C-alpha cells in the first residue's frame, strides 16, 4: 500500500504533538525504562522516503521488490514525503517505523526524540547543488535574490544557510521553502532566482529551465562525499524487530548492487517510480545528469556527522551542537555487510 503524504500530513502533525510530551519515557535519558524486547519479525513495517533520485535505493527497493523479497511475510507499507522535517514528525508520531531521510533532519530527529530515533545505514552520497539564473556567477551576486529550498530545516536548507553564512550573506538573501515541483515552476516564472536542491530537481532546473550551477555541494566535502540520504529507525522498533530492520537493509544493499550492475535499467525503474509518485517523468538528459552526481551506498559516511551537527548551528536551525553519542546503531547493517563479505562500519563517535 502506498499513501501520499498530503493525505496524512494533518494526522501526522497532530500525532507528533501528542507524542512529544511522552518521548522521554522511551528515550536514552530515562535510565529506568526497560529496553524493548526482541519480538521477532514485525507483522508490518512502515517505510518513508521521497520521490527523488537521491532516494534511489528506496525507490528501487520498493519497485523491484528487493524489500518484499527479504521481508517475507512482513507487510511493507510505504509513505511518500517532500522533505525531512515532515517525515520526522511521522516518526515521532509513531506512524512510521523506518525512513530514508536527509542527514540534517536525521540529526534533528535524534535530538528532538532524546535518542528514540537512530541512524542505521547510509543510502546515497552527493546529489545536491545550488543552481541559479545564468547571470549569477558569484556568491556576491546572490545579495537581494530569492532562493528556494525544499523545506525549512531540511538538509538543503541547512546547506544553503551554512553556505550563505560562510559568504557573509546571512539575512541578505531571501530563502523560501517550496515543494520541489513548485520550485521548478517558480524558477520558470522568475519568482525565485534559484535553489539549493536535491536530484533530480537541480538537473531539472538546469536542463529544463536554463539554470546554471553556482555550487556543487560535492566540492564542499572531503573527497566529494557527504551523506545526502541515510536510513533512520525508531529505536523501539529496532529493539523489537531487529530481523525486520536487517531485512530492509539487506534489500537496500541488493538494490544498490543491482543498480550498479544495471544502470540503464535502474534509471528506467526510477523514472517509472517518479511518474507514479510525482506525476511526471524525466528526460534521458535529466536522468543521466542526476545519476552522474550520486553514489548509492550503505556507507553512512559517519565521519562527516560532527560537521553536519555544527552546520545546523551555523545555519541557525539549532542553538548548540548536539552530542551525537548513541545516535547510530550499525549492528543490523554490519550483520548484512558481513553476510555479503563487505567491510563493517565503525563509528565510535556515533555509537554507544
């Protein structure tokens, strides 16, 4: 079953408000709370993701049945979101179990839940750019302009605000938060001058609307790698159903390996999924450009998370850097990697 996020957004928000007051009872801060017991495979797992190329492992996992094959009798229910903050609300409201999400909202979910949300895997590296009108050729020319990001405090919103702070342009550029399809329309109409966007929307503005790249986010990270999409899970669900989490991650790894071996077929599948979920297909040129900027990987690129936490402060999203100890639990991922003969993930700064 697939349910579009707009039909659930109000219910999700109300559920999130209800549960926030009680989160301490299931958080790491409550030392008296008994850990949830392993209850075996879940009867159902509710999985969230975005209709973006940067969520390719999730799209492939669903459309090619990589998840279902590994889940066996566990029912897979999917829900689609535009950006991370609303997906976080669904997790906190307990209407979602596992989420493909940007690294910034992943940290925010851990912080807001006081440890009741954990990072369990990577998904995609790269795939975000600041694209602008062709006559904007330098950061200084952004002064007085209007730029779009998918949602307030989402991964690209944080990245843009950090970049503007570094260029000493804070409060000199108007930032508007728009659903990605609306950004394309707004750019064509001249209502915005560009945006810091995930794929395929950066490529759509470039190929379909004549935008130019001012900043490729890859250039801002060591080795050009940064965790644009990761996998997080409710800690209680992980404790109760570790086999189900392992099954999802095994499905993701299989999807990634299949995509690497069958890149043309993977693009076709992704295009079909985007037509179903977002209402439009991508041209071959846009698909090729979008895929050229991403790497499908279960590697969470854990070494960059302390910097990402600092970036949220620089961007003004939070007031102080969060302590990320206990943020990650890579036990399930490492089980999957070991079975596949691949090296384990080691991130002592993030794990308990």
